[in-house]
C-alpha cells in the first residue's frame, strides 16, 4: 500500500493509496486545493468543512456535466456508426445493381454482335 502526503487548504494529510497511484492522488489533491482556493477568493474565509463541501459539490457538478457530455458524444458516435453502416449497405446494393446492369448490357452486346455477323 502506497502513502502520499497531500496538501489541501494549506494543510497536510497523509493518505494511503494503491501502489502506483501516488501521483494520481497528488493530482486529485491539487484539483481539490485549487477549487478550495477559488472559493476562498470568492467568498472569503468559511469553515473548513463548509469549504470542502462547497469544493466537493463544485467538482461533483463538473463531473456530472462531463458525464452528460460523454453520454451525448456516445450517442453521436452510435448515430454516426449507424449512418456509416447504412451507407456501406446502400453502397453494396448500388454496386450489385450496377454489376447486374453491366452484365445485362454485355449480354445484349453479345447478342447484337452475333446478329451483325
């Protein structure tokens, strides 16, 4: 189990995490600390718990918006995939129709050629 010291709101906390996750935990702590600093700059000093709840809610809101965007993009990707699949199918149908017309024309040309001899 790894350990890392993080700093949030000018305070240090020793946290445990899975081995190899130390850097990621540091990045998450920086994100939280940045949000805390922005709140303090906007509203001034408030209690630590209230400050962390506000920061957590703002980050949760950002996450919620990101998840909504991912879901919307996933829908767009699915639609684009269906459009592409439909286009391929239409292309195959058109290709078959063209091949049949070319074959019919070749047969007619052979018949005309035999008549002209």
